C-alpha cells in the first residue's frame, strides 16, 4: 500500500519535472522575459534616483538670457530683434508669446512667480490713428489724469485727447513717472508706448510695486537705443540712490528748495534721486521724488518732486483764476468736457507770483471724497511740484506755509 501511494505521488509529480522539451522552452522564454522587464524597471528607477532634479532655481533665467525657444526665435528675427528690450526685471519671467503669420504684430507676456504681476510687450506698426504726445503737455498723457477722468466721467465720454505714445527720443524718466499710477488697492499700473522709427513698442505692467529706474532701464535697453546685445548681458547698476531726509537737507540744490515745515500727520516714507546714467539719464538731468505717508492707504500721501525747469513751459497768469482753478478742472471733467478747454488748465507758477489765494485755488475735493492739491513752482532753474491726496483735510494756509517755508522764498518775503 505504501509502494502504491509512493508510486502515485511520483506519477503526480511528473507534470512538474517530466515536461516535454517544447514546454520547457516556453516556460524558459516566459521567465527570461519577466527577468528582462524587471531589469529594465530597476534601471529606470536608478536613473530617476540618480538624475539631478530640475527645479525653478536651476532653470535658465529667461528674463535676462532669453533662452526660451520662443524668445530666442523672436530675438533672431530682424523684424523684432532691434525693438525688444535686452533687459528685464529679475522678478519677471517669460510666460507666453504670440506673433502674427505676417510678423506685423507680436505680443510677449512676462509674469512673476507668484502670478501677482504681469508685463505685456507689444510691437506693431505706427498707424494713422496714433497720436504722439507732446512732452510739454503732461495733462494730455499723465496716467493719474486719465483715471481721474474715468472716475468722474460718464460711460462713453471721449478720452481720445489722452495718449501714452512718445517718440523714443522724447522719453524720459519723469515721463515714465507720469505714466505710472497706483490704485487705491495698492496695484501699480504702467502704460507707455514708444515710437521707434515706424514701429510702436508698447509696455503694459500691472502688479506689485516695481522700481521705476529698473523699468526705465528696460524700455531703453533695446538695440534701437544703441544698446548692443551681449551674451551674457553685462552687470549694470542704474545710477540712482535713496537718500534720507538728513542727506537731502544737507545737499544742494535740494537744501534750499525743500520745505522746512511739513503738515502734521505726514511721515517721511521714501525718496528717489536720479543721477547721471548713460542709459537711464544720459543728459545728467536732476530729478528727485519724495513721498510722505499720511494714512494707511498707498495713495494717501504727499509727494514732492524736483526737476529741472524747461524754459519753454507755460506758466499760469495769476490774474486768470479760471485758467488754473483745480476745482474747475474736475467740474469740467465730470461734465464730460475734454480737449483744450479742460487740459488747458495750468498749475505752474513763478515763485514770486505765489499767494495764499493762488495756492487755495489749487485745492479741491472731487465729489467730496478726499482732499486733492496740486501745484508746481518755478524756482530759478528748477521746478518744485507738490501733489497731495488724502482723506485728511489740507487748508490753503497750511499748504502755502509749507511751500514758502523753503529757504528759496526767504529773499522773496
């Protein structure tokens, strides 16, 4: 019985070890294939583990080196290579581009990593409907004026007299400042177009605060301005500074032009001094911008600017209040009036003509929401400009006292 059981066991074992040659070959083929697949999977896993991981910080900085294939293609195209900037702010990176088939138009989008800031650059032909701005008429291109008119005008009002297109030879840092606007929500908006030959290069920025000198360097960094592209781009530091109040009051000519008294509630926030720079300020023009904060909102502030005086600039006639009354200007805008009648109002005065009555005429309350005061004063070869926007009231007496407290006015009193 034991033999019979063992015999049955052996017979049962035959299918496992007593295979035919064909069965063995098929089974070996299956095992070999499985082993090969396992080897491939193991190799792939090791390759993944040993290959350096590519992070955002490891990728080429597209803003400066233009290594993106789309950007590289555009910069190798004769149509766009001389018009596009050779420099971009470090905070912005290439996102997308669009070019028409006939290459008459291109659009490039650059975006910050946190997607809070966007810059669009466009290149298009100059058209018959385009109107070039006159640098001596800031009321026709100042972005703050444009948004004020939108806020106080009815839908559909004609704003065609406003423009942001400048000849490349006319563009300056003060013009860029005039084409910059900060919303009540704290967003910075920059809109400026440059006429380069018969082509228009447009820059539209919306986002968090950006250094004005850096932006100005960008728009003047194209080959059209004589800037040669080098790979990699040379390190460049614009020649500007952020002096303290003490430094400014100890430096000529600012020490004699800045007011000695500031309205209560105003606290010094920041300053910007543009000095000679071969790209940003090739003429070595003096330009100073100061900001005093009043409230928590970014727009709640007092700004003082000092720039060189243009002898061709038209000053207001002190005897013609209707030609410089700020409240009248906003009334005209609110009623839908545009063109020369509204834009002809001038707020530039000679220092010797200044009176409390004139200063009072440059204060108004648009729709009663906040106090707005603007005036520019010619002091020899410089113009000192004051711009006050706040929920806090500013009397004509306080405004006049601040302006005339500068040492420059001492001999005039």
